[in-house]
């Protein structure tokens, strides 16, 4: 996710490299990481749809650091491929296939692929102001991209579709906020509304960061306690934290990616009060920044089909663990 746009504030200096928190977290999760790797070997590293069932393994992930934003990433033009050029921006959310039997039967998961491949062609529309509860911000941004031009919007759709396959095999009803089936958007307020109207049991917004080179790793963004205007996150703060901790733990175990070295103080968690997608949610919701597209080492992972399959599996396993309770 680019840190220029509706859901972000000015950049702050990078944090110091990881110390104690990461050491403790990795040590605690080594057995789980081995299990995750064995599961991955049975699935295959081809980058195709997942075949293994997510586990219900979970772990506490630590305490968040002070909220804030990383170095900003300049937005890049997206790839409009797969976007319905005639689709109206206020179209209905992408429907899920009928849920099958499985441990998540009856559960509703909303996946929010960050940004839209067509946003860069609709700058006037995505720059319009929307109410995020506490104040007004732009509808959306184009997102960021790797230095070689692989866009965040393309990345988030790919991971989201892989997650849908995994979760539907577990019996969940999966809905998207957009599936490359509309020309731009939805805006951040509509993204929140889609999860609310679905009465989702969990919502995860998929992103990748646009921080400076040398900033590496993933972090999960949790809603802070906000009670102002149209925003009241107090009922979902605790449940969203649990969802975020489980997603972070599973993501580390399955992908092997370390928590961010520039946000979250080594915990892999960050609390924010300025994101419309979180402020307006009435159901458990988190964002995950899967890595930094502007760092060459992270970019090599983000552009790998096999690694994106691991990312989808890791996030999905965290959701499954949360929904199992």
C-alpha cells in the first residue's frame, strides 16, 4: 500500500532493527514453522491453487508499537488488465461461490484486495473526498509498485484469489470487495460497508507497502479505539486484535518472512486510528502489508508465484485459527 493517499499520514523515520521481540517470536514459532513447511511441501511450490487444509495453529504475537506511518512510496500506474471497463464503481461486491461442507461452513469471510488495477485511469474519481468517520480523505489511491513495475493492485488480487480457494475448501463463504470486475474503486468507505453488510466473521485487507529500500518485512495493522463522528471501533478492537495476531503468527510460520524492521518495533503489529477501512468497520477487520515492494529482496518474494501461494496460505490459516476460536 502506498503511504500517499486516503489512509495514511506523513512519513516517519525508520525504526531501529529488530531485537528481542523477533528473537522471542521466532523461537516460539519454530515448531509451527516446521509444520507449515511440511504442509507446503505436500501442497507443492508451483504457485497454483492451494490444496492443503489450513491448520488451526495460533500463537499470541505481542504488543503493538505506537501508531504511525512508514516512509511513503510514490504511486505507480496500475495494470488495467482484467478490469471491467464498463462496470460502474458502485456495483455490487463480487459474489462467492456456494460454500461447501467443512469446518468453516456458515462462516463469512470478506477479502479486500487493496486498490484496483484501473484506479490510475480514474484519478479524478479516486481523488474525491469521502467520509472516513473521523474526517474526510480521498476515495482511494493507485497503490504502489516494484521498481520493475509489478503493481500492488495486481499482487493483492492474486493473493486474494488464492486465499479464496483455500477458504472455500474449508467451507467458508468468501466475498470480495472487488475482483478486477469494476473500472475503479471501491472507495475506502464502501470497502468497509461491504464487510459490514455481509455481517462478516472476519475481514482482511491485502496490501503491500511502498517504503524506502532497506525497509523489509510484513506487518498487520489493527484498529485503534476510535469513537468520533460516524466511527466507533470500540466493539471490534479486541476481536480484531485476536484476528491480527493469528494472521501475523501464521504468516510468519508459513512464509518465513520476518516482521517489519521499520514499523511495529519487531512485533509485526501496528495500531492505527486514521484508516477509513478500519474506522468504519463494525466487524473484526485487519490490514496486512505483506512486504515492501520498493526493497529488492522483498520485491523478489512478492513477485514470486510460489511465495504468493505461501502468503495466501499463511493469511488463510490465521483466519481459520481465528474462526475456530
